[in-house]
C-alpha cells in the first residue's frame, strides 16, 4: 500500500490549492473526492464567484485580497482568462455612515492607497443605468475587483495537479479517519479501500464536521439561493454599464454579476442567513419564497430584470463556522491531521493564496495570517463576523 506524505479529503478550492502547493514543495500528495471534479453541487463550482477587496474595517482580509488579486492575474496568464476585473459597485439605500459595511470599506480602501469612485444618485444613473437610483442613493465603485469563473478554475487546478503528479482519485468517498495512539494514520472509504498517509488534511467543505464530529458545535452547513436570469438587454447588463455588485448587501444579502458572455445569463444570489441543511440528506432546492424575494428585490433595484425568465437555480452549500472565519489549523489532539474548511461563503476569492495558507498550517510554518483561522473555542452565542453578510 502506497503511503503519501499528504492525503487530502476533498477536491474543492481548499483541497486543490493545498494539493498543488504541497506538491510544489516536494511532497507526495493524493486527493480523494466523491467526484466528479468539479462537482456540480460543490460550493466551489457554478459559473462565477465574487472577487472583492471590501471587508468593512477588517484590514487583514483586505490585505489578503490585495495579494490574491495579483495571483488572479498570474492565473490568467497560466490558465486563460479565468478572472475578469470588471470592478465592483457597492450601493446603499441610505447615505453612508460610520459603522456601515460600505462606509468602513470605503475608508479602508482610501487608507490603503486605493482609489474608489464615490457615487451619488446622478452618478449612478449616468454610469450604471440599470440601477434604480431613486432607491439606491449612495455608494462607490472600485475598479480593482470582479469575478472568477469558478468552475473553470477548479477544472484548471485539477488538471494542473494531475499533470504535476498529484494522485487525484474521484469516486472515493471518505467515511472514516483512522487514528491510532493519538496519530492519524489514514482513511477508509465507502468503497471499501484504505489509504495511508503521513498527514491527512480534511478539506471536505460542508462534510467536514460530519467526518470530525468534534467540530459539529462550531460548524454547520447552510444553503443559499442562486438564480441565473435571461437578461432582456445584454448591453444594459454588461460592463462597463453593469459590473459585479452588492446591493446594500449587509442589510439585504443580494449580490450578483454582469451578463456572462458564455453562459448568456445574469447571475444573482443571496449571501444571508440561508437554510441549515445536512449536506447528504437534505435536498438543495430553491423555494417559491426564494423566488418571491428575488422578484421583490428586482422590482426595487433592477426594474428591467423584473420579468426576466429564470433559467437555472441552485442552493449553494456553505461550510459555515459560527464566527464566519475560516478554519485552517492542525488538530490540537490528533497528530498528523489538519482541517482546512469553514469557507463561510467568502473563501473562493482567496484561491491564489489559499494553498499557501493551508500548506503552512499543515507543515507547522509561521504565517502572519493564520492566527485568525486557528482552532478556537466558540459558543452557540458566537455571532457571525463576515461584514458583507446579511445576518437577519
């Protein structure tokens, strides 16, 4: 039986970036995943994910995205155009004020030397005519941001891992982590196989707290509605007139993307409370109520999309931590075991630097950003801290 230096459970964005990085550092690496890769139901897939620098007053996340965006441009040269820097609009239904997500983001952007454009109603009407500027009266546009074609990115990383010698096995569902004398030895799979490793990394997304029940008190799976709409006027909903947006997001949860030139849709989704789901046992269905909420949002925000046909829906499954910060750390009680999960609906944008974070954690190297994601004690009363998320 082959024993790998690192065995990674899960081929989403956490697992694949870690595999590529650890392989580059000279380790033998294997990934096990139920497959297919990219998996159509995985949080890492779909046609697009937001890349934004704005995290309210949280300077660490902004610094991380600054570095990640440099990585996105490098990936464009390596993988083709997978990152589209359309810019991002952050608009609100009331004047910006201290303490608000948009205001604090704007102030931090300026502090760090960026140059967002402040937008008043006349600016919104002129530059972004699809918006209802009678309702959205303040905000800003920041040119450094956009979206990544997430499904293509996962496929490109999987291909890179495979070509560079990572043992990538789809069709393998891990159901047991093997621990002996306080040390992780490997895993068993539903298919009846055993895989041995010097170190196991659990990057199983919403399944992580099922594989490791000790995390069930600090992680949960939540599902969030996603809609693809057929736009009546592609030019009105294409850059530069329409870019990645957040619509008073901390109060509404709504965000979305410009017209996708290949898929030919406008994607709109909600980054909010969501439904608590079991990743294997519960159906991930968008409800009539979800669609009703979307139509209400469109009527107020983008009247030209109010009657646009919905051509596809999905419920994106988050791996939430209670505080909504990632969970990237060695297990405190089991040697040879690292967890890399808890994306909480905002991890994909960090993909170009995520593998380095996970590899540093697994190898025990210092990293200035890792303390935020360390193994920690959370209580049921712990509140989510992702500033762009609607918490009800």
